[in-house]
C-alpha cells in the first residue's frame, strides 16, 4: 500500500484525523480538491463569516460610541469593503494549516479524489492528469455545502446562498433571508448591523428552538430591536419572474420584495462524484454518510467525519471527530463526540452547554436557576458590552451543574469556564465552585460568581 491512511478533505475533520494518525507513526496522505487547504471552514464558512461579523461589530462600535464622534460622523461602509477587511485572515489560516501538514510529512495531493474501490483512490489533478493511490484506511472528510432545492433558480443575479454571499459585489438596501437556523440568524445580525433592512423567514414557530427558551427569546428581541423583521411559520413557494427586482412568494400568500435573497435552509454533504457506488456506500437525501460509534461506515476500512456525516456540523466538533477516527484506527475506544458547546455568532453571540429548562422540566429534574446580567458587571460597563446574561442551571439537592447558557459579548469564550467544571467527576461538578473561587476583577468571568450566588440565595429563601 502507498499509505496507511488517506484522508479526502483538509477541513477540521480531515486535519484532526491526519494529524493524529501521523503523530502515531502512520504514513498519511491528504487529498484536497480546492487550490488551498483548510476546507470550506477556512474559505466559505466559519472563518470568513466570523471575520465578517467582527468587521461589522467594529463598524457598529465606531458608529455608536460618542467618543468616536470627536473623530467624525457615523460612516456607511459598503458590503464589498467589509468583505475585503474580513478576508485578510484567510491567507493566514491557509499558511498555518499548510505548514502543519508539511512539517509533519503529510503528503498533500491537490486534486479531486474518487473512490475506485475500498483501497484505491484516483486523484485527478487540475491539469487533467490522473493518478491512483492505495491505502489501508480511507477517511472521508469532504465537508458540506449549502443545500440548494431544485426548484430555486440560483443563477438569478439576486439569489445567494451562504457561500456565494461572500462574492456579493453590491450593498443591498433590503435583504430577505430564508431559513432562520444558525447561519440565517448570524447573517441577519451581520446585515442589520450594516443598516440593511432584513426580513428573516422562519418555517418554525420560534428561533433556534434547541436553545433554552429564555436565550431564544433574547435573540428574537435583539434581532427585532435591530430592525430585523422576523416572520415565523412561513414556507417558500416561488420567486417572481422579473429578474430586475426580487419578489419572493410565500405559501401563505405573502409577496415580499427585496434587493436580494439569501437562502440559508440547511446544508448538504459533499459526496457527489466521490465514487461511493464503487464501494457499496450510499448517502442520504442530504448527501450525508451514516457511521457507527467509531465513525466507521458500512465498509470496515472507510471512515467518515465532519459535516459530511451531518449533526452537529460544527468546526469544533469536526476536529475532535477526526481525532476520534484516528483513535479508532489505532484500536482505541473513544466513542462519538457528544458534549459540544453551541457557539452562535450573532450580535450579541450565544453559547450553550448541557440541559435547557424545558428539558429538565420534562424530565422532572429538580433544578434552580442563577443569572448574572452583564449590565450589572463592572467589566461589561467598562467595555460597553452590557447586553446579555449568564444563566446557570443546577440540581437543587446535589448542586450539580446541569446546564449553562450565555447570551452576550464573548459568550463563546465565557462558556468554557463552566464547561471545565461540568466535566469534573462526581462532587467536583458543583455550583459552589463559582462561589468559593476568586475571580479577577473586573472580568466577564466574574458573572459565574454572581450567577451562582443568585441561584443559591434563591434556593436558601425557600
């Protein structure tokens, strides 16, 4: 065999698997069809969208902070210029990943990978030359792309998905976003932050229903407070035929006009033209592969990880899934990655871990709630990031932490303090830790002490 492990895809899952395998002495190759490594995470998804969000957040701060009015009036910046500012981080990420692969002697094959059988992969290079490689193990980590329904014309000059929106050459005055999942809500925040009038179409009855209800309600309030029109319980029907102006028809009979449509209704696994039929594998209707607890497909020596297997479709989880694949290849038992915090980069951002109030109530678990509102913390007052709160759910008898939910600035960072305590064994997972621990002052982390005290005091008043 040419290699011990051949990975198709250089995104987080592919990198996690390749790096862990090569560190264990395996001969590893990686196939990447794009001109540069990093996968869609680096070029189309996580990195560019979060960089775009950061640029918009800076713009909002400049336009709303009285201190900057001494410099000049509030500014309107075009979407292409904001994109240019956000794109500067992508080459840095590409260079970092490429150096990791080179330094660890991972052979990089830049071409399209195609399965000929369970041990042979044909790589077609950009110049058309084809080469076949053999490997004991094959890992499919080809990621995902925006789901495109057949009845929607994506050649329309005003219709975008979450990939092509990064190529938009104008600044729309009005934008209709169909799909109020994580990506839809993030882009609603980004565009409304630039002053674009946004209609957010949600086919369900509330935003991000997997979140704690209080957090979901807070998101709805702040989107509306930023002039986003959230429309629940609506389904797409068609687009008007006039290509010079966009008119979206909904099944309810509504006809909404906008300068552009951003379609954010799910993602599909990149399994087309991969040769799955040659090895007896079949993807589901969303192009996703089914795996077992060890991320092994129905073919014993072929594994899959990352967005190509579906939920949770997070870059953070994908990297650990790749490492779990490597552990399985090496004969270790690790199981699937399940305890993954939710990170949603709206404005303000959201992060959650563990059970929600609704889940605990349904399971008849006795719990109490502790809250810390950022507006009452010194660090938030100093930084001007005083919107949001930290919410701790804990057992009323054992004081075990059952869930942590954060809405506000740096929520995706703050959550990891609670995550570390929740993962402690036995009695070490206890809300009293936050009361007994000295936190730097002033910090956002101090919110844990405030929330813990508030919840314990409420419990003691009963």
